[in-house]
């Protein structure tokens, strides 16, 4: 199957939004305006959890198909290391079939992936360690001095290799968003701030080159702790620092447009902790992102199922739906990314799309 060409566009995503609002009667507020004028759903499909096996492949493929054909979700989030490259391939197969049938268009779908962690191929005959040694080290793609914790690298040479593998896995010529995967979290405590910022500048410059070739829409940082923790911690990194580096390599029209970080009822720091300095102000992460023009996706809205099992219930919603509604209602967010493979969970979670997000007062009440 030939790779799909093009990127998500303002026109294409508006078409998807209109289909959801007009035909499926979804509330207009379910869709949010993102950088580039894109209209993106306030729920995204995540693909992190699951073993690298055939049944999980099929479940992910089915989830992609339901999300897109229901006109409820046009954000697909993955990473090359998720399920040892099989998450990307599952998305690629499902998206390719839908494109071939004309059930969705490439310019309607926002595809995001991540690069940084080693991603041995689950479908290779080589064992993971042998794959890494052969594919990455023996080939010269990665040098030992460039690796931290035995599993993370962010040199342009390595990112170029990962980007090409991701395009092949996803079956696309161009990718809408590539995140540097936990770059500050993994590297800062090991190499120090000066060296990390040098490495980040080189990575961002490489991403700008891909944008210049028309094969990358935008780039970002997918993080865990670094944007949420106190400034005294070794892995802390400010969003303003990332923007400064992006402006240095890409100018005012740089392509650094997105961040991803955990946010849920048990991890509310992005809306509650003022740890982001901009000038003389100290802002929450959501507020800092809004001021800097950076869009936010959030991860682990169900805390890997814990909030679905034992979380609070509000306003006639199940515990899982309450957690999703909380995450998608945070002022300043595009929406949470939720992994959903069983048909039961998929139906329960997608039902949230038929409801308007909570207003700011209700969100603050639940946050409190």
C-alpha cells in the first residue's frame, strides 16, 4: 500500500468537525482550535498500553476505525517505542484501509508520534538487545556517548533514523507532530543543563529541517515530570526555555507548537502549581503555555485505569467519564489522550464526546 501524502490541514479538520457536529450532533465545543488553524477533537486516541502481539494489534486497529468513522476523534497519538513499533503499525494499517475506502481523508486526521527511546522491532527475528546492537550501534546511527540510561538518545542522526521508521510504520509521507520523548526527564539529570540545551537545540534544528522539506508539520516535547515539578528538582525544565531555543533555531515562525504531560484528578499540577516563570510572573503550566502560544495535550487521564476503578463520579457520569471530562475541561487544554481497546471501554469513553466540556467554575469545583 502506498504511503498517504499530505498533512492535517485547517480545511480538512474543519470538514471532520462539521461531520461530527452536523451529522453526529456533537457539541461544537468538543472540537478545539490548534496551531495552524486545525480543528482537533477534545479526546485523542492513545496507543501506549498492551503487549506487542496480534490480538492487541487488532484491538488498536478497531479503535482507530471506530474513532475516525464516528467523527468523534481525529487525534491519533503514538510513539515508535510503544509496543516495540507495533502501535505505529497498527495505526498505519487501520488508517490506510480507511483512506483507501474513502471513509476519511488524510488532511482530516492529526497523527502524532514520539522519538527518543530505543525501539527494538517486535517483529524482527533478533532479540531486543541484538536488534539495538545491530541496527543502532553497529550501523553508526548511535554512539555510546550519546545515550543516557542505556535507552535514550536525541541526536539528529538518531532522530532521522527514527523519523523514517515512523513514517514507514504509519504509512504516511509526512507526520503532523513529532515529540521529543521525555527529553528533559531522561537527559537533564544525567548530562546537565548546558549540555542538554545544546542537544535540544540540535534536535529542534533537525525538526526545522524536516518542516522545510514538508514532511513534518510541527514538533514538541512529550514529558512526564519536567514541566510539573518544582524548579529545584534536577529534571525541571521551563516551557519558556524550550520556546527560547525554538526561536533561536527557527525564528518567530518556529515549529515548536505542542507539549504533552500527565494531568488527571490525582496529578493536577499543571492547573494548580505556579512553577513556570515568564518574565516576573510565575504561572501554572496551562497558563504559561497559553501565553507562549503552545498547545497542550495531556496523558494518563485515567491514571492507567485507577481512576476508572476507584475515582469519583460527578454529574451522572461514570468514574472513567468523570476523569475524562475533568481532563478535557481544563482551561488551556486541547484534550486528554486515552488508550481504549475493548469495545465496552471505547463506547463508554466516546460517549463523553457527546457532552460539552464543563465550564470553568465546574472544573475548579472538581479540582478543589
